[in-house]
């Protein structure tokens, strides 16, 4: 904090007098007219406030009015106990000092008093920023950018004030490396973008291969947003319409393919799912949120309903059959160092591998707890 008094006490030493005269010389460049706030202050609000609190309030309100920011975003550095503020009968005058918005001159005409204070204006703005660190040459997708709140007054924010919309950034190629949470600005992009045209006449449903397309660099102004695509996106797609040689591909021409489990034959309710009635396939239709994508997810799966050929298998279509089923016969194994004993038991509850369930001896009716270790097999652990 910087503070200067124009009235000097007789007890101060020579060095203090010299320093004060230096500051007074600086103040001589200011206009002799005191600048008061353009806002009106209700005198009732001053009751009970000490002079320093009133001064801080007046500074915040004046700067807020000048910079069109909320007064809560303004910090006034006036906490030093050595800084004594006179009780001014009028509103304190405020104006920027030294040609900088980091300092203000405050004054009280009735007390012939002036001082200079440091201030900090925090400007919180919504800006477009990167969600991850990205290297030069990559093309920006919708997942790479987001809106964040940023204090644009901080020197390390890397915010340069240039605004760019999400649609203007998506599909553009970076010419510099960027870091996560860096603000997006036009200077980070090439003035041109890469679009893709077809080398052949292609049919609807045909899968795109690298030999079928050609990359062309065009000025951004001559392209549409839907034409700016990453080559990896195109190569994982199939066409949604017939296209002629030299056609510029756009997102509306393509459908992404994804792996899913597809039913190959009619499956009745309660049947077991296995490789004989399903297959892994690449599909281009809209994928259900609970689509099953791997055969490994179907271990001991049985259907809850009738399933028809060509449909995508979903988790909601199946249930996983327990390794031991309640009401069915199961084998109990008891292993000791000298021998291994097996008995036929009746499972009293369902169980998956690792579960501890109740089983009943069919002859003695004795109930014991055993651990499921395989299909139809439980074990008493010793």
C-alpha cells in the first residue's frame, strides 16, 4: 500500500520530510480540482462508519462506476495501521493516479488532505478455454473446449481479450501448443483449415478408407463448420448417402460406426446367450446407452424377453445366471489333509463365485454355510 499525507507533523525527521517533498512533487502534476464520484451517497449510510471504512467504500464505488464492475471485485490496499484517514465532512474525492488503474488518488477538500492507494480490479469473465493440453497440428473438437470463469485482471491468465465463439474454434488446427485451461484466442490457429474430398464415387453405407479421400487446405472463410473434421473421425465412419467424385465431406454425410453385439437368430425368453446366437458387428445406427459391446460381458447371460435377429443386445435384455441356483442340487466339497469328501446338497439361495450361501444336506436336513467356487460347486473352507 502507498499512502502520503500533505500535512506533516513537526516531530518527523529530515529523511521523512525529504520523502514527503518527493511525493508532493509527483502530486503537483495532478489537477488542483478534486474529482468526486459521479454516484450519490446516502448520508444515513455513513452513520457508525469510521473514516477509513468510508474511504474504502467510496473508492470501491467510484472505481466500480468507472470500470463497470461489481464493487466486490475491487480490493483497496488500506489495511496498514499507520495509514490514518481524516474524518471528511464530504464524500472523499477519487481518481486514478500515475496514469495507471492500479493506483488511485484520494482526497478530502475540507481537511486539505491527499493520499495515493494501490487497488486491484478483479475482472471475472466467462471465457472459452481448453479442457486439456493439446499439441500443435491437432484439430479442435467440441470435447477440447469449455466455458470457464476467469479473472482476466491477473497477469498470468494469458487472456488477451480476443473473443472467439465455440463454432469458430471447433474444427480449426492449432499452430501452437496449448495447456489445459488456457483461454482460446484466434492467434492460436492457422488461418486455413483442412477439409476432405472424395477420390471416387461412393455409395451409401460404404465404409470410408484412406485411399478414398484427399486432404485439401482452404481458408477458414471458404469452409463450413460441418466440413472441418479430423481424419480419424472420417475413417471410422460410413456414408449416409451416395457421393460423387470430388465431393467435400461434411458431418451430415457420415455416420460413426461402433462395435456392438447383434442377435443372429431368434432367441426365446430364458435362453442362454452364446456365440451360436450372437455376433460382434460394426453398426452405424444410434447406439443404446446400455448396449453390450463385448462377448466377455455375456458369461452365463440368459434372456429376459424374446429377441429377434438384427437387434442390438442390451444389458436390459439379459440377466446373469447365478453359478449356484436356489432349489437346485449342488455339490459340496470338503477338503482335509487326509481326504476330500463330496456330498450332494440342495442350494437354499442363489450364489455367484465368491458368495457364501446356505445349503442343506438332502439326507440329514442339516443346513451349513458354504462358498461358491464354480458352477454347481460349493466348498466348506477349513
